[in-house]
C-alpha cells in the first residue's frame, strides 16, 4: 500500500508527506491510488446540452430599468441642490 511522501502510483506526480490524495490526479487511499477507480462525482459541471444563454435568461430575467432611471434622476437633483447651496454659501460669505 502506498504511503506519502513519494510518487503517485496512478500518475507519477510527487505526493507530499501527510497528503490524503494526489494533487494532480485525485487518487487516494479510498480509490486504492488508482486513477481509473477514482470517483469524480459532485463536480456539477454542465453537460453537452447546456444552453448558457437560456440559463442566464431563466436565472436573471430581463433587466428592469424603471427604478434605476428614477434613482438616477433623484441623485442628479440632489447634486444640483447641493451645488446650488454651495454656490449661494460662497456668494453670501463674499459680501
């Protein structure tokens, strides 16, 4: 039975002391240090039929610009009022 440190019996990469699996191929004690018996489940990778555009549309939908426009107008008005108050304050302090 293989015990680190040493070369991985599955892929030949160096496995450091205390490692529970090979960093390169994922072989470990449970898989018997054989890469063909290693199980790679739970990766949640999309299959060949995955449609990225359909996924984005389903998850995020159409962008709603209504509230964003009203917020933008609101902050423009706030900036204009603050600027007007600053100009009036400067003019009043000059006299």
